[in-house]
C-alpha cells in the first residue's frame, strides 16, 4: 500500500512506472500535473488523494467498462 511507503520508495516506483510508459499523452499529463501542483499545495493534496483512491478502487475491482464510462461522460455533458 502506498501510504506505508517512504518518499524514496515511492519516487523509485514512480520512476520505474514512468520509464515503462510509452503513451505520450499519459506522460504529458503527468508532467502537467507535476508542474501545476508545485504551484498550488491544496490542488496537489486533492489530486494525490484522488490518485490514491483510484488505486484502491482498482485493487478492489471497482472499475467501469468502456461503455459505462462513455455513458457517464455523455450524461455529465448533457447537464
């Protein structure tokens, strides 16, 4: 679990994940996230919390299918 990791261990794991990532859009999103959160500690805390919640959801099998995600997005955009 990430909460039990120290800063060094987490940075090492993130570096390995980034090195293995080949999707340019994900890498750009990570760069943007890191650049923006340096400027706003409240945003950084909120995004970190969301990321940890997402990781826990994935581990617990709480996932949406592609069709469910499209429907949810469409519903949100129609509001």
